[in-house]
C-alpha cells in the first residue's frame, strides 16, 4: 500500500502541474517527420510502429541519429531514414532472446550447484538462519541478511511448486534443494554472495570456473542478474551503458582478446555470459549463435561495444 507522501514520483505529481500533454499517433508522426526531418520514404507502417512500440522506447534509438539531443536539439541529421534506427531496434529484440536463453541456463545451473554444495557441506536447512550470512549493512543501516531472510520466507510462502507445498502442508522444514526452486535469480545471487559457508561457495565457484576470488565471482553473478533484468524488461541494448559491468577473468579475456570494447559496454557482459554458458554446456554452440547475431550488422555491433553517454 502506498503511504501518503511516501513516493518521490507521487510527490512530484502532486506538487507540479502536468505540462506534458499526450500526443496522438498522427501528432507524433508530424513531430518526427515534418518538424525533426525523419525520412519515412517507402515505409507505410510508421503509425503502427509508434503505436506498438511506444514512442519513448523508440526514442532511445532516435538519439544516435539526432543532431545534439543532450542539449535539446532533437532534429535528425540530414538523410536519417526510419530504417536506420529500426534495424538496431529489431536486432535488439533477437539478441535479448538469446541473452535470456543464456541467463536462464546460468540461473538453473547456479540453483542446482548451490543447493548441492551447500547441502554437502552441512547447510541443507540453515539457509534461513541469520548466522548463515555475512553482516553487511546497506546505506540506510538495514542489514542485508535480514532483508534476504525476509525475502527467502516470502518466496517460500508464495511458491506454488508441488515440492514446496508438500513440506509446507506437512509443517516440515524445506531443504535447500527444494527451496532454491522458489527463489528468483536476484535472491539466489544474494544468498550466494552473502553466505558464510565458504567451502560450499568455493566449490560452487570452482564448478563454474568463476575463479578463486569470492567477491569477484559474486560480482559476475550479480552482473548477470542485472543483464537478465534488462532483457526481461525489453530494454535497449544497442549503445547502452551498463551500470553493473562484470569483472572479466583472465581466461575469458584471452578467449575474446580479438575484440575491442569499452568497460561499460554490453559486449563486455556478453563475453562473460558466453564463456559461462559454453563452460556449462561443454561446447561453443551458444557463443557461436550470439556472436553471429551481434556481428550481422557492423553499426549494431559497434553500438554493443561502444556505449553512448547521453545526458
């Protein structure tokens, strides 16, 4: 339930007049074509694109072709055609599907390995105890492990999985190998990064070639959760600056050493994901598919490797 005055956006809405008026599809087309100079020659379905894709989702792709969007000049550069931004838009759709395929495989493997190694090292039922997790506080003073335990209980109570219901209905403790099936990726990531059973965590990291540095391994997993969330919400990948870039292990850097990419690029996250999935599957099928999709258009691939920093 929303508390009165509890939301920043609620306060803004209450304190300011609504000056941004909604536009019809025809008004959007007039703005883009007649006022900003977009060429839609030979493209008869632009109105459908605007309705189906949402103007503001598309606007992230517009900016690469506008004169100076950071300073308010949103006119398109001379010769800009609708296909210039629709190509990366559609390629993003295909790449997101491939990324989600990879992160899904990673998530399932992490669940299975974490449950196995934790159970083998005496932690089958202690995952709901505060003492099983490190004492780390958020900036507001809240203990991370307390929030985590609350979330674990929440997901166990909400779960409709047959195995979870069985233990719950019989008022029996739920073992970790069943509990992990109720946890979303971000909660699983926090369980791994905060857990004090270092033997189990080390064995998990070793099984996935995540290296011996626990903090670095946790950062890699966290960044993969972030990447998954970007794709789950259908966000733009092309020209995107990644907020949580993963560390790149030496072996991964060597395997993908022929690529030039920036630190906060999408491609940096993708080479880490590809290396993880190829390791899990014991072949290079996944990376081959993803590379083929990414490199099928030079301009698109450049945008994956070199993010734009608009203000």
